[in-house]
C-alpha cells in the first residue's frame, strides 16, 4: 500500500476546527463544520478545498509525448502547451488501472491522479518503457482548490491575475509569495473550478490568503464529506467507488476520457469492440432513492415485484442539500438504465433511475 500522505496544512486545519480523515491516500479535512452547510456554500458561492489527496508526477524525455499517447485512452499528441486532458490507463482487457489528467508544458508532461493511484500508475507505465527515452519523476507538489460560481473571482483576487473562462484543463503559471505556482481550470463538483499547485513551503500562506478573501465572497472551507455529495450530484465517478480494475470506461460513461481517432493504445481493442457492438451490459446511472437512510456502497438493486431479479448495485450515495433528496450512483443492467426505470434496494427502499448530472449547472463540466 502507498504511504499515507499527510496534508502540509493538517495542523492549520485542526486549529480551524476541522476533522481530519483518510481520503484517496491522504489525510485531509473531512469537514470544517456541518457538511450540509459546506455543500450549500459551495453550490451558492464556492468552496475552498485542500486537494492534498491529488498527487503529481512528470513525464520527461524526448519520447514522452509519443509514449504517453500510446499508453493512455485519450489524445496526448494533440495537446499544445497550456492544454490538458482527462484519460485512463487501461490494462489489456480494457479495465481501468487509473484515471488521471495530463497537462502539457513546453518541457514536460504533468500527470495528476489520486494519491493512492500514483505509485501504481508509475509502476505500470515504467514496465512499458523499453527503448523509449522517457523518465517518470514523482513531484512534491500539493494543491488547494476553489470550486463554485465565485471560484474564478477568488483565484484572480488571491493570485492577482486575469483568468479567462477557458476550456477545462487549461493551465497557466503565476507567481505567489516569491514562488511559481500553476493554476489549473478543473471542476470536481460540476461547477467552475480552479486548482492552484504549489510547493509545501508556501501552501500555508496560500491557504490563509485564500480563506481571508473567500469569506467575504460567501465561500467557505470545505471537507471531503461535502465534496462527495457535490460530485454525486454532478454525476462524477471516482476511482475506488465507480471505477476499478473490473470496469471499462464505456460502462462508466467516460467518453471524455476516450479518443476514437488516435489509433492503438493499451486496451484499445476491447474499447473499440464494445463501441462497435453499440452498447455495454452494465451502465453507471443516477438514482433518486425514497429513503432517509444513506444506502450503503455495494447494496444490491432488484426489480420491483415478486421475481426480485438482481439488476445492479449502489456505488456511492448521499443526501443532496441542493435537491432535498437522497441520491446515489449505481451500476445497473442496460435494460433498466433509462431514466424513469424503477428498482428496489435490498433494504426495501424504492429508487428511480435519473439522468446524470442530477442538476444542470451553468458552468463547469
């Protein structure tokens, strides 16, 4: 198991009343106050998050672009400096080893993934470096994230720069406290969002400055409990919940992680076979659940009626303060994957399939 990363901001968070917990390989705040309050603030104005659970590494060398292009599910060769893309690293059966983001700079490619996936991703890629001039280097970079309608305003105020509402994964360099930081446009909640990548030494100063400017904007520091309900509302799958080494991207609806024009890559034959067939047997869907209790991950789903055929299972669930309903993400058989289909949980609660995202946002992906 990869070593647990402790956020460089851990002591600051504790002094601010936060509760810390493990999330995707890092010890970060689970909450600063009531997660419902944090969720509502993030939707209405914005949230300030510690993203130390995201880890980065650099791909260097003359062959870096062609190598990564041939390994990942999306187009890397087409990226210009300042652009990025979402992609998956697959095995030969098309199953997801890791999901990640690739960012292009003039000198290197930067890869950002969950902290508990970085070691596995590097080890997998390293096995395929034979004659290529490629080097993989873990980076000691951390991030704070601004997510929500006023996130761009906060980023511009803190960093004293102008940000255009560009396409997702655009990134620019900026200067803060005498150091270089990278500002990435990336949504983790369905609303417009930005991440600021920085070295640990200036993270405390960055967090403090952001927090002072966030509060007058109606933004709040938020933990991973509210981040989970926000991403469920947005229908964003996460590794370890909706994605794993038994899942192919088409089942999870990850069309934004796939290029069907780039040619061969690891696992491409399976993906193309599934696409040409026109469907997959299992599909990730949203559910509105008629229950006040949060369904457990892994809870099974059945047909409504006496036959009780097993048709799927819950992957993530939580109460939505935005919609006032219990929501869940689940994998179900394709014959019950259309909005309006009705299912019953093993607990007896009834659920209805809902299109994703649950609520359309004015910005974000």
